[in-house]
C-alpha cells in the first residue's frame, strides 16, 4: 500500500464527466499524461480504468467507493471538479493516504445568480406567462405578479453560497434571515435565526444551500413545508436528497406554496440519454433545471484551473492546502534535494522517530512542516540528499505509517 515515487514526469491522470479543457491544459503543461472520458463510470468500469492511474478527476456523478480505492493502490489523489464530495468515500481515502480536493468557491457566483433569477421568475410568474404565450394566450394581467423588493428571504445554510446570496439579495431590497447549524457572522443587515422553525415562520421565500452530509438527508419534508407561510416560494439548489419531493408536490398542488424552483433531485440521470422523471413535472409555476446551478462556462473554467492546480501542487510538492481530508500543510517551492511526504497516525512520538531515523542515515533535515487533522498527521520533510532505500523501508515498516512518498 505504501508507495515511493521519484519526482519526474509520466504521471497518469484520468478525468471523467467532461471536466473543463483548462484542467487538461494545466496538467499536460506540467508533463502529466491525461486521459479524458465524457461520462461518469460505474464502479466496475472505473476499477478497470484506474490501473496505473496516479490522479483521478470526477464531477458529481461518479461514485468513488471504498472498493474503487482498494482496487487502485497507486492512486495519489482524487479531484472533485465541483463543490460536493459526498460521492467520494473520504474515510477510505484518508485510510489510504489519498488526498481529496474540491472547488469550494469556484461556482459560488453562478449558483447565486441562478437563485436570484429563479426568485424573480417565480415572483413574476414568468414560467406561467411564457407557457401561455407558447400556446397562443395573451395574458397581460398583473394578478399574482410581484416585485422581490421588500420580500423576506430565508436562507438555510449560510456558507459560501448562502452568504453571497444574502449580500446580493439585500442590494435588491430584500430582507434576509438565515439559519445555519454552525455559528456564522451575519453579513450586512441579515438576521440569524436560532432555529429552522423560526426562519420558516419569518419569511416568504425559502432557499436551501446546505452541504451533502448524511445528516441532511430528508431534512426538509412535510413538517418543514407545513411551517412555511401560505403563498411562500421554495428553492433547492443544494442536494436532491435533502427534500421530500412528494411532500413538496402536495403543498404546491394544495396552493399552500405559490411556486418552487428545483435544480437537484434524489435520482438524477447518469447521462442525457436517460429519461428524467420527477413528481414535480407538469406543475404550474415550478422551475425544474438539470443540476446546472454551477454550470456556467465561467464557473467550469475556474473549477478546472483551481482543482487541477491543487492536484498538481500535491503531486509535485506535497501541498495539501484546502484538501478536504488530509491535514492542511502548504509549501510553495519544489524540494531543493529530496522531500519526504509522510502521512501517519496522529500519535505521540512520530516526529521524534522520523527525525531520529533520518539522522541515523547521515541526513540533515533542512525544513519540516507538520499538520494534523483528527487521527491523521501529515509531515513534509526536506532532507539534504536522496534517502537510501534502507531509510525508506524503515519508515514504511513503522506501525504508524499510512503512506510515504519521496519527491
């Protein structure tokens, strides 16, 4: 399982699901051999394609399970060219010393702009007006159409997306309330709610921007929808499994909710050739979009550059800044001689033993950086010469060792 790789070219990368071409350009410019596949791969096919692959890049549909990772002992890193990482078994990756990176900020603006656009479209009932026009009906009535200025927006999840939406909504004249399970600084005049119930009873538009952790599954169902004020609007641009769509349909049909916009679904087609089926199809004043919140050319280009850069710096230098699973240790220069990248169990005495073994072999430590995260530690050690195989084997044999690389 432990692996020693010398610095040099020839690293192989597999990019799936139409990752932006800029990612390919960034990696190839540094000597990586890149293979691209336009679609998601199932587990069996993915296992077969990972032989000899050093870096895997995916988006949201490919599932990187424990079994997939077990079949690829040479895999160094996984890049999620999106925000979410719930499609990757992070515990399994950490146990194997495989770094995982994502793009936590790159598509924030795109998602926020879609949410704003959908709020305006729903409040003005533009979907109904457009549908009527396409059937030849000229309905110029203002009945049911409103401005969003002065409306009360409730944001569930005040992270990167929720907080930026808060700022833009205020500039449009909306009042903003938010709820988050973690303490968050309120931006502008936004008001923090102590409970989800408080938020639901205070606003007339609710938008979800929560992450994909298992605890959020079905967090929004019959009880939460019932607490929303009559005539409210509902948006979900976060994760499909956080909402009970059957309950949402019932509240839309009853008229309790005046409209909804949904970009994510519990079951999404693996490709455009598969049919899409949802309880929400065919309902008036309901906007359905195919998981395109972050799908702008600007966002995808930024994601491609950002994640590819993180993968490149990890493979070449060992930097784990913004890794979602390994301890964050940042370096900005390649090693002058040799660099040990050592993932280990976070227990007392590891550093003393590491440095003692280096000294035993007549090598000097020229620089050292350590980071820890829970039960895992990660140390980057620059040494004065290429380590002899005996030192490498000694370090690999330690019970605390998870993974060792030499660059």
